[in-house]
C-alpha cells in the first residue's frame, strides 16, 4: 500500500474516533445547562456541579497520563475503552433513577468528569500512532471532530426543544456505541512503516529523553509551557463561561434551544477549515505565534458579547471560534509535540487539558453566582477582564525569551 493510501486510511479511522468523541462532548458539555435546568437546578447549582467535575478531571488527567506514560498495562487505547463504557453505564443509570437531585448531581458530575478526562488521551493517541509510523492528518481529523460537534448540535437543539431532555440521554447512548466501535477499529498494527510526517515528532533539544514526573521538575524543564498553562486557564475561563451559560445568554437576546443549536453549529462548523489547514499552516507559522493569535481571538469573541444587543451579534461572536478554539487546540498539541521530550508528551497534552478544565472550574464557580446575582452583562465583563490577562501572559511566554523548552 502506498503512503497516500495509508494516510487516508489512518486519517479516516482517527477522524471517526474524533467525530464520535466530539458528538458526545456536545451532548454532555454544550447541553449540560439545558438538561440540568430542566430537572430543577439553579444557575448556582449548575456552576457548582460543573466546577466540581472540572476539578476532578483537572486532577485526574495528569494522574492517568503519568500512568500511561510509564510502560505497563494502562495504554491510551485501553483508557479510552474504559471511559466509553463508564459513560454509557452512567447514562443508563441516569435514565432510570427517579428525579432525585443529589443522585442526578453525582451521576452527571461523573459523566462530565470522564468525558473531559479522556479528551487529552484521544489527542495523545494520534501522536503515539504517528511515532509508530501510522500516517494521520491530525488537523483534518480533529476538524472533522468539530464538524461532528456542529452537526450534532444543530439536530439536538431542535429535537430537545420539540421532545424534551430525554433526547439528550438517548443520543448519549447512541454516541457511546459509535465511540466503542471507533476505538475498536483504531488498533495499532504490530509493525508499521516509518512515518513521513516530520512535523509532529518531538524535539529533543540535545537532552536525554527522560520523563519529568515531578511537577516542579517538569516546570523547571518547561518554564514557557507553565506560563502557557496559566494563560490557558484565563482563555478557558471566558470560553467555558460562554459555552456553559450560552442558553442563558441566548434567552437574554430573545432566542431559545433552536438558536442554541444554530449558534453551536456555526462555531463548530467554522473550526473545520482551520483545523484541516493547520498541518500546512504550522510549517509557515510557529505554534507559538498561533497561540498568541488564538488568545486575542478568545478576547474579541468575549468582548462582542459584552455589547451584544441581538442574535446577530452573538453569531458574529461565535464566528471567532475559528481563530480562537480552532487554532488553540491543534497549536497547543503541536507545541507539546515539538517542545517536549517524548516521555513527557502525554503529560503535556494532559496538563493543557487540565488547564482548560481549571479555567472551567473558576468559570463555573464564579459565573454561575454572578449570573444569579448581577446578571449576564456583569458575567461577560468579568470573563473579558480575565481573558485579557491571559493574552498578556501568553505574549510574555511565547515572545519574551522564556527559556527551557525551546520556545525562545
């Protein structure tokens, strides 16, 4: 089989895995507030639930990554298997329990936690398989994951408005079945040809390839990366604020669940062309510069909502997803792959996801309360201020000569 055919096959398999994952991410994450509001939760209670889930996943991601990085029984693929089965089991439980809020709180929190926890492992799988010689067009496959999110959101929003939130649970089960099939067929061959994809391999910087499992040792080895993590927390405070409370923002502008579906469809669909082109762009523009562009776009996206008066402004804000989230995700993955030792890369991917979830923690705790007490505008202004701090931090990290990980 020639190189081009191999790349198409492995990219298709990885795209299927991403499509299934991000369809599930849509129903669990984007529609969390819709489901929880319908079963009697307040905005503050939703914020506490999501914050708790984010804390758990932020802790779990690097812990499991450290185990996966070590030779042993726990691999990326097995961890994905276990996560899918766990989510499906919890969704079934949620379908058949009575409307008892403490039980719903616990079960939904676990579903949300697991969904977040295995996200960096899906990313790490790509780079693991590329290192083994399996040619995967990462940007295209990840972009198709976003397209899957978009299509799922467009259909689910309308169906939920027509038939109620039970649609979300049924969709979760169908998606977990597809996820199981996708990881079942995504199996690394016993022997693979050498990859011809040089831009995804780690840069050793002349150092011995050893793992840095202690967080302080890790920070000394990669100081610019640690600043990037701080900026990531700020960006995703604003990003999660918008996503988790988007239905409330939309209702304040006169929309409903159908418009929620359209808004998330637009944002996710626009991610596809950027992510598909990222493999080409990363050869011309460094991941460092891409991360700065991404941070500025997160800020613009949030500021537009501060001054929004109608749904058109919200759609314009959502369009900046193509330069914010759509650039950040692949750029951060390439940053880790280029600037970290091979034995630190799963941890690096996991720490980025942990920073994203920590941003979600602060967002959920702060924004739910601000929304209940002070309203939408105060919440959006808070997100804008914090996001601007992230922009300044990422510029310092990427441009001001912080040494230690090759990013100077």
